[in-house]
């Protein structure tokens, strides 16, 4: 196929399947992830002001001296238009929104020098019932999109053993206890993770409790290192009301 035909095919494809801004949802040029209107408004997480372990401001750090995660990265803050869009991604049957989020997150990982050495990507699991009710696990589709962007295999390693109260309804103190022992690793996955560096994906982080409990499970079963990646970081527990 020659260059002109390829260009025409791209135009036709864009006409029927336009790219969308991952913040406001408006049409953007092919290859773009964020529109020119939203780009100046995006609130990036300021370097050095948030703990890479728990995701809270340094003065509010909830980590023990040795957290289970090497880092917890998130390219967006969970507020404004971005907050509304992430809610649509989670609850509005829009799994395709994972693609632009993953593109931004993958670049964020590489720019912060945290993409090197990752052996595999996995995600925070949901119970089978929760997946059936929602239609998909948003953390899983985000992880799969990240896998395509980074060229790193994505594997469903963890299982959630039972339902728990939603994290955003609990205080920071109760969040940790709410998830204790909630994740398990099937026997067939143990050999896969031995001495491996794993990127653990979720959609939103507030106190880091969910990521830390899942990371602890992976480390107990033999992983060498676990890094966390989310779409967005909630500025505070009070703003984490969905």
C-alpha cells in the first residue's frame, strides 16, 4: 500500500473512529491524547512533594520505614474534568478510554526512569461477581493497554478472595485493615513471579492501601520488586467520594 493510500485510509478511519481527549472526551487530532484546551489545565503530580510509597503528601506519609512498593506513580491528579472522565471509564462502560490513559502513563513511567527492568505487568483484581456486574475490570484494561504501549507482557497474577467495603467509604486507618489478606496468588503463578520486577496497575490511588496489600502478596510469593502505576492520584481522602 503506497503512502497516499495509507494517508487516505487513516483519514477514513479517523472520520468513523475519531481520537478522543482523555480528559474532556472531545475530538483530537490523530495521535494526540489530550486536547489543546485541556493540556494547560492538567494538574501533574509535583515531583518531590508526594511520597512515592503511599502517594500522600510528604507531611501526611502513611508508610512504614520499608514500604512494599518501590514507587507509586500517577500522571494525573484526581480532580476536575479528569475526575469526571475517570468515573466514566470506571462506571460508564467505556473500557476504550484505557488507551489514552495508558499512553500518558507509559510516557510518565519512561520519563521518570521507572520503566526499565520491568518483567511483567499485572493489576489489582476484582471478584468474579464484581467483574460481571461492571462488565470489566478497569485496572485490567488499563494494564493491558500499558502492556501494548510498553511492549511488556500483562498477566493476571492475583485473585481477590472476597468482597470488601469500597475503599473510598473508609478512613485512611480503616483502609489498611479492610484489605489485610484479601489477595492471593494461584499456585500456577508462583513460578512466574519468582525474582521478577512487576509493575502493578490500578486506576486511582489515595492512601496506597490497595496497592501495598497487593504488592505485599506478590513479594511474599517471591517477586523481587513491585512498582505501582495508576491513572490518577487523589489529592486527599475527602476528595475521594465517588
